[in-house]
C-alpha cells in the first residue's frame, strides 16, 4: 500500500495542518504497518503557476516541438501526476487561506488535473480516471464554518477539494478538521482534540471499508 503525504502550509512547526497530517499518517501506519509513505512538501517544492511552458501538456505539443523549458515543466507535471496516480491513499494538509486553499496546493492541483490522466471528457460529460483511492484531507482554519450555517457558503476550501477529487473519480474523500484555531487558545486546543477523534475514526473507518471490500 502506498501513501502519499502532502503538506502545503508554509508555517513549519507552527502549522496546525502539518500537525494533523502527521497524526493521520502515524495512525495509518499503526493500522497498515507495511505502507510505503512518500512525503511531498509543497511549501518547500511547490510547482510554479501554470504558464505557457507548463501548459505544453495541455496544448498537445508533440515532444519534438517542445522547448527545453517546456520539456522540464512537462517532466515535473508528469512526475507529480504519476506520483499521485500511484498512491492508494493520499493525505492532504489543507489550511484555509482566504476562504480557499493556499496557492501552493492549487498549483499542485493544476499540475495533476490532466485530461487523459486524472479525468477525461466523454459524450456524456467528464469521467474521473483516478477512482479507487482514499483521500484524507486534514483541514485547518481560523474560524468555525462547519457548525454555522451562515458561514458554510464561505467554505471554498473543503468544498473545493471535494469537488476536485470527485472530478478525478475519487469517491472516498474524508475530512478531519481543526477549525476555530484563531479563536483563542482554549478553542484551538478543543479543535485539536476534536481533530484527534476524527482522525482515529477516519482511519478506522477506511480500514474497515477496505476489509469489507476485500471480503465482498
Ligand atoms: C494567509 C492566510 C489566510 C487565511 N485565511 C483564512 C480564512 O479565510 N478563513 C479562516 O477561517 N482562517 C484563515 N486563516 C487562518 C488559517 O486557516 C489557520 O491559521 C490555519 O491553522 C492555517 O493552517 P496551518 O496552521 O497549517 O498553516 C488564514 C491564515 C493565513 C496565514
């Protein structure tokens, strides 16, 4: 089993989402001791924003016609999409930034969202090509969104990630979250304790679903 561990917060040791992804991975390792874990740190090695060179793969330019810069960008996009497709489980550290995700994470999504690799268009509409994975998103945010109906519509972070991974054909997308972390120390500790419960539940449920699928 291959687990891809992605972090996108630039805050290093002060990051809540990094703390959560570490806990998810530790929990996963405890139930799946033979997992192979690969870490992708997007704060340290984020792909650049898409530009004319990195969009080569979408423009359908054949390999011979590519410039050196386009070839290099294509290699990076190919490395990222292959790494993603090879993973059985993907753990994504996703802080909320300005109601959405950090641009480092968006830049990664832009590289792996490739027609013919993670999705395709058919006469009946888009079809995801990355089905069968489990994605666990470790979400951190300063305010409370999940419990306040008036704020739910402002969440373009979790809802966006659910949409993107769903577009790739992934139906097993689980969220563990620490929210309200900017609402005082007590609220932050409560959020972390709550996230801990969610992490144990998410990993246990994923393991149970996996076992049930093997028996079926
Ligand atoms: C640039 C920036 C933008 C943020 N935008 C929001 C926001 O829109 N809503 C919110 O509730 N919290 C927001 N926050 C708070 C973060 O979501 C919160 O601190 C979270 O813990 C960040 O994840 P991290 O600790 O893993 O870096 C923002 C923080 C930063 C640094």
